[in-house]
C-alpha cells in the first residue's frame, strides 16, 4: 500500500482472506459514509465491523450475490455504501 493507513490496508487484506467475515473499507467511501471524514482509528474499524454485521443480520442480502461484484455479503454492503456515496456526490 502507498499510505501508512492501517484500517484500509488491513481491512482489505482481511477481506481477501475472510471475505464472508470482513468488509473491505476505504477512506473515500466507507470512512466518509460513517464518519464524514477520512480519519482512521482502531475504534472506527470496530464500529464499521459492528454496523456491517448488524446490517447483514437484519436484511437478507443473499439475493444480491453474484459472480462478479457481489461475491460475498460483506461486499454487497461495501458496494451499497459506494453507491450511496456516488449518489450523494453525483458521481
């Protein structure tokens, strides 16, 4: 990774190893969606993990699984956040 940010790099590595358990996170979408800024911290990682867990338990997201972009429930949540952020900023 080009930056020293650990939340982003560690979440992406963990998502690669455990795709059904850990949601990939980034600064521009995930951190801005949850916190309105790009600051990283261990508590933010845990807060995002907790929220994605509750979303996945409350809403049946399996219907959105496919072989291309949504290969896991955690990626469905991540893609929903990306879509919401793109809509917010008219991208």
